[in-house]
C-alpha cells in the first residue's frame, strides 16, 4: 500500500497562489461523476459486458465464416466419393433445427423473466433452453453416427472433414452454451450471481441466439442448398 | 483552470463524439416486447423454416438458391433484431456485430470467388 | 575450347546469321549495358530482360521505380529540410496550428493521382501477360522436391514433336518463339522463375498454371524455385536454354534418338549396375531386361514425390541433382555460360564430354547423395512418408560400381 | 488490493477526510484472494493494467532478444557462399521462428504493453474495462510464447516459414512436432490477442473520462483502438486456418490433402486474410506512438489530427481488401490480380497522408532531438523508404519478379523494423519516465539510436540489391555461380548485411546497457518533455489508481491546455505557461476522490492461462494431459465466475468499525 500513501508535500499547492487559485475548483463544481449511477457510469452509457459480448460475437462471425467458406469450397470437390446428396435427411435436420429455434424462444422468455426479477421463471426457462439445446446436440450426435455408419468418417474426404469440423464447431458452441446455462441456473439457485442478474442472463441469451443464427445459416447453406 | 481552456482554443470541436450519449442511443427498455410478441416472432420463424424446407423440395430451378438465401437472411435478421434486441438497443451494438458480419461475408465471398470464377 | 573436336552434332544453319539479327543483338547488349551496367550482373537479375514478357514487366517497373525514387527523394529532402530548419534554436513557442484542411486534401489527392497513373498500365500489363492464345509451343514442367521435370507433349508446336520428350532441370526452347509453360507439382508448391524471361508463377499441386517464356537470343537463362519447398529449397535451380530453330531441331532429334548400348567394358558393367541399382526410379529409355522387355521405372512406388529424373540423355544437360551441381568442370561451364549468342547453340549441343565431366562431384553424389544435398533420406526419419525416401537415397555403392556407373552415364547422350 | 487506503492524516484540502483502511473479510471462490502488494505474487496475480503492461513489455523484450539471436544466426549462415553455420533443417527452423517470434511474440505484445499501460492513462480511466481478462491475456501470451519456444528442445521447431504454406506443412513434409507447436502456440497467443482486443476496445469506448469525446482521444489510443479492431476480426481467421492444419496433422483430416482434391490456395487465402491486417496490427501502434512523440518535441499539435485518425481507420479498413497481393504469383487469374493490385495501391494513399502529416507537424515547430524524437524521425524516414518499395510491388507484374526475393525482405524490414520497431523504441524512451519514474540516459540513448539506424540500413539496405539481383528468400545457402560480380555482386552485399546485423545487435545491446546505467537515475520530473496528453497528469510512475481524481477533459491535448494559456488577442495566438505539471498534480491531489474502488487481484487468470499449454502438450503427446488441462481450465473458470471482480463495500470491514458504506464508484464491470 505504500504506493497509495500520499506525501503531504505533494498534496499542498506548489508555487505561488496564482496558479492554485486558477486551478481551484469552484464550490459546487460538478465533474459529472457523482450523479452517474452504477449502471450507467460508462462513457457511452452502455454496459461494458454487453459491448464486449457484441464485439466477441462480431469476431465469431469471421470464425464461422471461415469454416463455412471451407465447407462451401470443399462440399462437392470429388463426385466419386460420398457427398451430401447421398446422406442428408432433411426432415430429421429440420426437426432438430426446429428444436434449436424453439430454444431461442425459451431463452428470450428467460431473459424477460430475469428482467422482471422473476428468479423462479428465469431458472425454469433457462433449464428448458438447456434441455432443448441438449436435445439438439443429441440429434447432431445421432446424425453423425448415422453418417458414420454409412461410411462417412472424419477423414473420408474433403466434404467429410469440412462438414464435421463446421458442424462440430457449432456443436461445441452449443455445448458451451448449455454449460453456461446450467451454471447460471445453479448460481441463481444459490444466489451467487454477481452484479446484475438480468444482464448476466441477457449475455448468455445473446450468446445462445448467436449460436442459433449460425445454425440458421448452416441449415440453409449446408443442408438445403443442393451441392 | 480547466473551464478556461474551452474558451481559448479553436481546436476543441473537431467532431462529435461518435459514441456520445444521444437520446436515441439509450436503450429503449420501455419499448420491450411482451412475451406474447416473442412467441409470435418464433412462430413466424417456424413458418419461414417450413417454407425453406418446402422450397428445397419444389422444382424452383435457378430461383431456389436466391429464395433460400433471402429467407435465411430474413430469419437471421429477425433473430438478431428481436431476440437479441438489436432493434431497440443502442446502435453501436449493431455496428459492432454487423461490422464483423459484413466483413466476414465480404472477404470470404471474395476469396471463394477467386476460386470459382477468376481462376484460369 | 580444347574439347570441341569431340562434338558429334551436325552443324546446321546456326552459324549463318542474318545481319539484322546481329544488329539487334548489338543494340540490345549496348542498351542493356548502358541502362544497367549489366554485363557482370548476377544471372538472375530482375532488371535485365531477355524476352518480350520480361521486357513488358521492365517497361512497367522501370518508370515505377523512377517515380518511387523521385517521390522518395522529394519526401526525404523535405524531411531533412524540416529537421535542419526547425531544430530548436531557442525560438518561441510556435503557433499551435492544428491543420489546414485544404492543404491536407490536396496532399491526399496528389499521391492518389500518381497511383492512378501507375494503376492503369499495371492492369493492362497484367492482362497482356496472362494472354496465352498466341503461344506456339507447349512445354510442361512439374516441380517436386527438389528438381524440375520438363516434358514436351506431342504437338505441332515447337516445330513439331513426334514423341514425348522428358528431361529435367533444363528447359530447352527455340528462340523468338512464344512458349506456353504449363506447370504443376507432385508434392508441395514450387515456383517457376526465370527472371530474365518472365515473372514467377507458383506451381501448385492439383492445379495447372501457366507462364509464358520467350527468349530473344540463344543463351542460358538461370532460374530458381522461389516458393519455399522444404529442406533443399535453396538447391532447387533450373535453367532455360534458348537455341536457334535449327539447333533446337538437333536437340529434339538427340532427345528422341535410340538407345545405344555401352561401347566399352566398364560402361557395359555400368549398365547392369544401373539396372540393379538405379532403374527402379530412374528411367533410361530403351533399356531392356534379360527377356528383352523394356525396363520402365516405377518411381511412384519408391519415392515419395513419385518420380526421379529421366537419365536417358543425361549428358546433353549440363547440370544434375536438381540443377544443384554442374556436370561440367568450371572451365567448360564457363565456356557454355559465357559463350556469345552466335556460338552458344554449338557449345551447348556438345553436351558433356569425358574431358569436361565434373567427375569429382558426380562421384561424390553417387557415393552418398544425402550428404551432398539435404533430403529426408535418413531411414529414421521416414515414418511420415511411409518409409519412402524423398530424394535420392544412400545406395552404399562400391568405388568400382561408381566407376562403372560414371562410365555408363557418360554415354547417355 | 481492492480498496485504496487513504492515510487518516490527509491534508485539510481533501473535501471529506480519509477513508478508513479496509480489508476483505470473506474469501471468494475456493481460495482467498491474493492480497500481497510486494513480491512475485503481487505481479503474478495482479490485475493492475500498469503492472500487466510492464510484464507484457518485459516478456516482449525477452522474445525480441530471442528473435534477434535467431536473425544473427541467419545472417551468419548467409555471410558467405555455401554457408555451413547451420544445417538446412536448422536454418529453416531459424527463419520460421525468427519471423514468428518477432511478429507474434515481440511486436504485437510490445504494442499490447503500450496499449495496456497507456490507454487507461490517456483516457483518464483507473483501469481497463475487464482487469481480470487483461491478466488472462498477458499470461496466455506468456505461456503461449514459452510453449512455442519449447519446441526447440523437444524435437525441433517449426520449419515451414511463418506463412506455413500447405501442403509443405503437412506431416510427410514436416514430420517433426515443430509445426504442431507452432499451430497450437499461435492458437494460444491468438486467444491472448482476441481477449485483449475485446477488453481494450471496450475500455476505449466506455471508460473515457468525462469530456473525453472520441475526437479528443489521444492519437496513440486511437491507433491502438484501430489495431484492436483489426485483431478482433483477424484473429478468428487465422484460428480457422490453424484449426484446419491442426486437424489435418493430428486427426488425419484432408483439408490440404491434394490427392483428395484439396486446393492449397485455401490456406493461402485464410492465412493472408489474417496476414495482411496483421501488417497494420504491427505498424499502427507505432504510428500512434510517433504521432504522440512528434508533437511533443515539435511543441506543436499533431497536424491534421482528424486526418491522421481517419487515415488510420482507413488503413484498417482497406487493409482487409488487399490480402491477395501476397499471392500475385500463386495463379489467381488476371482479374483477381488486377483488382487486388489496384486495391493495394489505394492503401498507399492513407499511409502517405500519415507521412505528410508528420512532416507538417514538424514544419514550423521547435524541434528538440531527444532520443525519443530521433527514433520518431527515424521512423518517418525509414518508413518512407519501406513504403515506396511497397508501392513498387503493388504493381503486380513487377511483383512477380520481386516476390519471394530479398527485395521483399528488404521492404518489410524497412516497414516493420523501420516502422514498428523504431516507433516502439521511441515510445520506450518517451514513456520510460512515466512508467519507471526515471529518465533513460540520453547519451546512451543517442548511441542506441545511431547504432541501430546504421545497423538497420546496413542490414536491410543491401537486401534491396541482392533481391533485385535475383536472390530468393528462405534459402539456406546461396551459390557463387548465381552471384554475379562487380558492384552488384550478391556475395559482397550479403557480407555487408551480415556485418550490419551485428551492428544492429550492438545497437540493441546499447539499449539494455542504457536501462542498466539509468537504473539509479534521480526521479524524473513530473513532466520531463513538456507533454500534451492526459497520462502526464498522473504521477511518475502513476499510483495504483492512476489519477487522484477522474479528470474532466475539455480539449484534445488536455495537458497542454492546462499548462498553457492563449493570451493572444483575436487571431493572434500567444501561449504562455500558466502552470507546471507539479502544480496541476498538486491540485488534483488536493481534490482527490476518496474511496476509490479498484479491481482485486485474482488467482484465476494465471491458472486458466496455464491450462492452455497443458492442453496443447496433451494434444501433441497424450490425451491424459488434455483431460488434466481441461480440468484445470474448468476449475479456473468456475472459480472466476464465482469471484466478484471487485469486492463490494459490504464485503469490507473497516478497522475503526466505520460504516464503509459511502457511495462508491464501480470501476469495472463483471466478467
């Protein structure tokens, strides 16, 4: 703490009175700080966390963009090996897409509940969201095993490598989301969330919706557009 | 002292603070949608998804890809605008996110183009 | 030139030169010397074009370099002036100028205008160099670690090629003929670059890329692989040999000549050694086994990159081991490299004579090639390539076998 | 420590007495918070942006030495024909690691050091937006850098060049684990950059002092902001490329398997979409530094501040549209080549704007050539040369002659060494008294500058010649046969370059000698350079909480306007000094904020960072280790989540039994 010790000599005005007077703070001078509450103390009036989350999501666009581009380049590079057209089960994937879309709805309901400071419903909706996410993941894993049994290993061809990598990265994001959701539910239960609960839930919501919109893109580009 | 300088220099006001607090940059919490509205939006998204899937089964020829892409974009923007509240929120969030998005679309589309069309 | 007598190549019309050609050469040499003082420049000098493609680049880059130089001199002079003029000599606090937008905008537009001036000829040159319709001859190159295979497909171009010609390290082409080089690679990316003839072009596995080559006068044009390609990237060189049309015909005929059995005992022994030790990877056209069946190397089973240089006419080339080493002794090498254009074809077509053979280097190579050129041929390091050597392995040849092989190879021309 | 203690005998000027000393009463997560204020623990667990900045700088300088030694080996090998100092394999590792180290482990982190230390001070904040994330990015970078360099001792470093073109980076062509170390190491340092980018962007946008509008933000902070945006968007791209390569090498994926139909140009696109913005990531912070240094030592404001800001932003933006100029020889087709060629020329315009503005800043000024100013001026000159050689190969046909030759090596060393490194040294000399409270010795500083300038020109100048004479890059030997003779003889100029590199090394050595001889210098004055920006309102070195009170900003060059007043009439300006920095600081002290909340130190950032190399070693050697690493990471993340960033007032108990509940200023958000 020695750093913080203030040398009285430094603190006293130095030099003549003139500069001190010049620099004196008039009584009642308002530097604008004291009236800014905890929520809006930033220059933009926006939450640091939320800004950071949006920056992160902007950055993630380039990550998924790269993986999607790799897939688009390689999807039908070789006609003589197993390709998307032989494998896709559109009704099944539509169902899992539907589940993920619904989880976005439950997520937003959870965020709304958190804004109302309704902890019980927040926990409920977050749990439902995590379950739906889990269901989606289960669908993915099922789909992967079906493809694998049909002969599409990770190393089979370029399509396989880029497909599994893209969808696997998305699945990893979903898994992280589920962990965050469950951890938040637990922390809400034990009241260990720091700071603004509604904002914490909203951040997880942003992440979750992002995972959802990435899937919207993947579903269309990877599954629906013919190779 | 500090109050004086604002009157002396001619140099202090080059531009407005691009992120200054303006009335319309403050989040419109009060304009929040109700739960019912979210259910309705989700319903719309479902219909769009169903349409997408249906479109992929119909013979649309060269129209299919643009139609699918447009529906994808609508779904994307809907989720971002409403579920992620970009619509009512401070504009800077949209800037951050869409900067990343458009940059990604731009560079990757250009890179893929060099593979598909420009290669000798 | 003590070995000219051994030359067996018929002399064609190559010695007869038109007056206009001589004049052109003289003018070119004179101008070149004037512009760049280039007589002693490195053989890969990028400012010494010897063909229309490189000349196109030269016409573009010389003004650009001059403009850049002028801008640089002006800018640096201004900075020097400012540093000298406004150094602290106790002057008062200067005026707190924050900027002059008009000046700023002006000084932004000025470089933009200069760059527009540069951009227009750049774009037109890019498209001109990409043009391939006017080429009259197709030569394929294939890069691999760490040498170039050059092959001439059957075609009407190049004065007509009736059967495929395969060589390595040196690309022979007729002068004044626009040649389309089509290239690819068998392993990693390599880059084909003959600076005096054209800019470089990467040769990418899985793609076929093109590069135009055209030489104005006979001679040897040095090049080097310029895309980092692993251990011996530095040793992956190549040359383009430009010959007069009639000399080129001679060269082609040579490359398609029938296999000649060895004429002396040592070389005959060398033939069997070659069959036993080398023919798995190295092809010598016309070589037959005991049953009279042609011996065809199956290199793709034995070498990672899937090939080794074709040695049928080794001694018509002047380099070996990916153009890393000269087949000629230094004196004979200088004879070829420094030959005036009108004598060049004659000297190149002599090939390697026994007197000129760089025996020391060739023997070293046969004795232990991995020690001469860095290659992943250490048996302990081959796991990643499923045990296949990359480059020539150590063959544990005896000195006697080396003598035989040298004698045998000396007759491959 | 979480709360700044105020001595109880505070001077009467303070409006509301001293706050009582307080100590945390509870532990968070699983461990008590580390509260040491001295010793190694005060550094390892700190979240103070200044300590983090210093550690960033020290680590970066160590890697600078490592990269420099690698460069000397390269030059020794190339001093003569058929060099035998290194084997081909060792040489390939050497140039790969030289570039990787200099780019990823020196220039980026050194710029991050300045950004970390200076941004909060320049914008009048007490810390960055997310102090624990800041610590995370520091330690992740440090561990990533160490991890990368351990490959030297564990079977050989990466040998594919820093651009690591596929398929030469595939297992058959690079069988050692070097490329795996490289891939994983860059993924780890990439995390550090990404986390740092998010943190610093939020800091600049959100943590500015009252009145600090974006157009009053000091220029270094502006350039750092643009840099962080570039990192934010570029890092994911290289991440994709690295992941593909990692999967290919370790899990037999086929991304660059040509036999399967893969296109090696995919790697090139991904790498250079990252790699070109990377060039500006390297150079923009240095531009920011000289844009601070030049006005101070010219005693004039930066000429055309808005132009410099917008040209920086324009460079950042256009930098995304020119990546393929690294691929003019790759066979993109004439349309792509033409488009990217023109786009590349376009980027010369904002770069030229900067050089013009710097020159005009000096024009009419009162130039004091301190070491910092010498380095800044050196940057303008050297960067101009590098920029002009850059223009020559934006001309695509010309570039097909020069790319992959030493001419390119000359160009980018003039840009990176002459631009970035000289700028960083200018910053070191300029801000040294700010950071350490002592001035560096000027005589040694000048020796340092002149030796470095002479050394760099002797090293990189001849490379223009050998490059134009056709000597390619990345060759472990050159041969007499291709050297030519006469004035342009490659051998002669290679020897000159090697001699130059050792002179350069001596120049760098002079810097370290300077640090050593300056260690006992007397404390520097509060404002040794008569500086203009806000960081000089804090003390040298700044207190843990930076400012006695959060400053209110009224102008660009706030500090100048607090010191000088315009007494001229009408259009005539006449500035007179009305206050010294000491006086200004004294007033700040007298009116200081009491009860400042600072973020508390934490174990979790360093623990989480540590898990990353563990996982990486695991990927190379053993799955078990991956599991161990993931376990450490999980514990660290939960510990992090359960630990509040700043202890609340209610969590503290004052020794006097006071209520400790005055309204406090929350300084950090929770992450």
